[in-house]
């Protein structure tokens, strides 16, 4: 008897509790349906025949949904394989305009950016903008840096709208005003913010904006760079064909983009529930605090990062001094609970969070950080299961 490959693939048990939405959100049923329908149209979206035009229609419908999410025209959306590629495309020292090249002499990035931004892309070395102990970009320090510039050449600055580890929301509009007054351009990483806070480019003052499919309930393998002005374009990262307005050569992944578009369409409806989610998050954190108090003083006190700062409603990042995050994650995983320690972009390694270190936290606190991130499929029972498992883990340590 022949056994299909699908039958041999491992499948996670149904009784697990997934609380790692900031790493990757589960695929929305509607996005999955859109992908399956798109797979029936297997033609190349650049072909001129009927099948090609059908694939193109799927692509452009998704482009329209993503453009609507950010309040831009459909011809401002450039599809990529994900947010990291979109970042590398955007992080170009040379941009192009009908009137000539725009050459950036410097890249400034905040100290709490995602690694794909901190890498600097095609710039030689970014200059780091510090953050306050609350995890918010130090606008005053950056203003002083700009006032000391010895050139009037344009520059590029990058600031995420919401941090993937702590959920802290950055003052992007204030940053944009400062950057523009100094003759610069602002790149906004809205990967974690989409579907949780508004990401309208005009309101934010963003010149360029990055989105990711799998953070909002779409499939992995699709992302986008959005242009505030469609006439100001980065130097292509992948050259060749004429796809994506000649900014990203290669046949588009129509099925993944279809799922991305459907997830983006559903994003706006979730914003109405964010105020309720803030209440749920605060209640969860109060319960977490009580559990840590009851555990006694064998370990340090609980720290909830950004608790006094505006944060995403779905994210709680905390630490108990003296607890090893890697050991805690293993224990929780054995209890059927999936959470993270900071970013999921370190090849599975649990390392001290660069975000928390930038906020001035000690290494032992940064190593102890646990991130609980919820989403469209999270229930009260899921949160309660985590709290019970965490209480049990602390009792075993005493």
C-alpha cells in the first residue's frame, strides 16, 4: 500500500494552547479558502491568456485589500516573499525618482528594531537611536543627533510602529514630523501593528511601510513594501522581470498573496475589539502578578515590560528574576502551551533580548523574559491554562 507524504507529516495534538501570535498567527479559515481557490488558477500572473488574466485578477484583488489596510493606492503595494525581504528592499541607499536619484548618506534605526532592520540592509552601517527605559524611542536624543548633522543630504530613518517582543507602540507620527523637517524619509515596520492598531500611512507620516502576511492570519511566505509616493522607489533587490513595477522580479506567489489579501481584508474588523482586549490583557496581568506573589520570595519580583506605556492589547512580555526562560519554555511546552522568549528569529535559540537590553534591563532579566501573545483564536480558557501551568512551574521551583 502506498502511503502519501501528507499522511507521514507530523501533526500537533488538538489539545495544545497556542499563545505565540507575534511569532506567527494561525492561518485564518478565510485565508486558507482564498489560497485553495487561488491554487485552482495555477497560471503565471504575467501571462496574457485567459488563465494568466485570472491569476492576475486574484493578485490585484489582494493588492487592493492590502492597499486599503494602509490607505494607499493599489499601485503603491509591492509584493515580496515576506517582511524581511521587504525590509532589505527598502533599506537601499539609492532611491529613484523621475527627476533623478535620491542618495541617502545615512541610515538611522532605533535600538529596538527587528533584526532585519538592525542589519542595515544595503547600508554599510546604521546609526542606532537610543530608547528610554520605557522602551520608547528617545525623540529628544534623535533631534539632537539631527541638529549636529554637517550635511543637508537626505537620510533614511526606520522605526517600528509596535515592538514584536514587548508590544510597546512607538510615536511614529512624532518621529515622522522630525525626520521630514530635517529632510529625511521614514520607513515604518508595521508588521506587528497591522490588525491591532491603525496603520494608515498618511496619518503615520510614513514614507515606506512594511507588512507581513503570517502575522495577521495569512500564510507564511508573503509580505509587502508599501510606498507613500509611488514615484519614489528603492533600487531593486531582485532584478530581472517586470513584475511588481520592476521592483521585485520573479513570478508572484499567487496563492500565498491571495491568503495575505484575505487576511488584510479581515484586519480592519478586528480593530473594534482592541479596547476590549486591553481589559482582558490587564486582567490577565493582574492574575499573573498574584500568582507570582503567592509563589513567595525564592525568586525575584515580577516585571511586566512596558506596563506603564501604550502597548498592543494582545502582548504581555514579563520576567521573574532568577528564572531561566529556556527552562520555563520547555516546561510550558510539555504542558501543551506554546509561548516565546522574545523574538522568534534566532534559529530557535533563547538569547538575551536586545530589546530589553536597549531598555536598560540587566542581562539576567533579559534572559528570563517570557512573551505571551494572543490573537483571533485565543480564548479565556487558553489564558487560564497558561496561568495554571505557570503557577505549577513556580511551585516546582520552590
